[in-house]
C-alpha cells in the first residue's frame, strides 16, 4: 500500500510508526507459519534421527555429543564402507560367505587405522618423491645469461 507523499516531519514520524507496526504484525504471522511447518516435520525428523542413532549403535559406531563419530573422521567412514565393497567386488568376487565375513572384519579394522592425517602424510611423501627427480637434473650451477652469446663478433 502506497500512501500519499510525505510533506512534513510529523507525517514522516507517523509513517515510520505505521511501518514498524506493520513489520511486527508480519513477523508474528511468519512465526505462526514457521511453527506450523516445524510441527509438521518434527515427528518425521525425530524418527529419522532415532533410526540413524539405532543404525549407528547396531553397526558399532559410537557417537560423541556433537554428532561426530568416535571411530574416526570422514576418511575413515569412506574406507569403512568402500574398502569391503572393493575387496568383495574385485579381489574376492567368487569367495564364500565365511571368507567375505572375515574380510569384512579385517577391512573394518584396517579402515579404523586410516584417517585424514595418515592420508595427508602419504600424499605429502608421494609429492616429495615426485618433486625430487626434477631437482636432480640440475647438476652444476646455472650460468647467468646476459643475452649476448659468448662466441659473438661484437668486439
């Protein structure tokens, strides 16, 4: 709603008060709508949270109070899920149930030892090995190049 042009300070102050009241009313209406939406999704979200807690407890993953797993960081989680899949899929594709079960336990233990610090250390070592051969190519001191060939006829 657009009101007529403001002509003096009293009309300006009245318009400011009107807009503040309008803002308070709109905020109250929006809060009511937000509460309705939250109440609709509260129960399903609580159910999903309980199921994920139960699944984590079933899998043996202990959770800290801040929601992170006690068993490791995100790299450990990726290895905990991906390593058994890769081993069963590509290394032992035709093995039996007992072999796959033992392999699952072994890869779980191995995945617990892998974390982002270990992975970053390995990547640093690999990058050092890759950088070393480039530095070995330079055997002697590099001569300064002034742009004039040494055998030129400039004398």
